């Protein structure tokens, strides 16, 4: 079993170590959400060798971290691209309230709250909205091919934007809420197409194109810009 190790004073603060029995060589994997690198170390390799490897690649790691888009926190004045439209967060404080009220408008996300920092509640609201929208779209596309969706769930995944199980369970990253509509639509079409073809055959890709509003633009955006979705909600108190 692989074991994730704590950060060590021997490594930069943006590097974590992961011992792996399956790894045959050292490898660095960027986690854009946490803005860290996971250094995968073969189980029997010495940490001294891992330290030298990290030191040799330090400049490269810093360059890659600097290339990441700036974090976008959920705070007053932030503009979020929600469901293909830019909405500015407006927060109104009312100490007499017992709960937070959030309303999505055409150009605004209105938040009325008694919390000094309502970012957590804003994120919960957006996750709920993402699940509702993705569920509705998945059901709609599944009906087009006469397939049944068993469940639709949303998660905060780091490497997969969607998945489909053989028994009809679909799962999506809630961060697709911030993608252009054609990109979100493409990911849903991709997973719904797996309800019929559990592979990536030519038949699958033909169906995926048929189910997508704009397959080529959606696929291109997710491939080239999908990593940018990880910046939303990340604290500004990060590394840089």
C-alpha cells in the first residue's frame, strides 16, 4: 500500500512525499488545487536520492507554480463565471439573521449573511447548484439515447472531471460550474455516452459528438484550460 508522508524540512514547503511500492522511478506530480508537488518515491529508495532529485528540479517546480492562475476566493467583489455567465459577488451583512441567503441573479451572486466570512457557505451553495445543473443535463442527454441514469453525484476531484460506472452511476467535479457551457456540456455528454459504450471506441466518440452542443470547442477547452477550474475557492494565503 502506498503511504503519504508529511512534509519534511529537507524539502521545500510545496513538496510532499509519497512512498509507492508500484513506482519504479522518482516522479513529480503537480496538484493545481493544493498548489503543491507530490514527489513519488519508490518504496526502497533512499530519501537522500529523493532530496537531490527535488533540489535539481526546484527551479522547474517554482516556474510551474508561478504559471498557475491566481487563486479566486469567494469574497465581496469577486467575479465568478457561473454556468457560462460572469456574476459578481455582493455580500450584505445582517447580524439579526440566523442563516445565510444566497440568490443567483443574471449578473450577480447576492449573499445576505450574519457571517463575517461566508465563503464556506457560498461554496456549499455553489456545490448544490452544480449538482442540480449537472443532474438535469445528464438526465436530459441520457433520455436522448434511451438510457437510465441511476445517480448523479458531485465531488471535488483533482484529476477526473467525470466518471460513469457500469451500473449507471455518474459523478462529476462540481468545479465544472465555472467552465464555459460548451465545456460543461461536453463532459456530461462524454460520461452519458459511456452509458452505451464503456470504452473509447469510434462508436463512443461519434455518440459523444452527437450528444455535445459543441464537441470540438468543449473538448478543446477542457484539455487546454481545465486545470484553471482548480483555482476557485482556493485561499489567497497560499504559497505566492
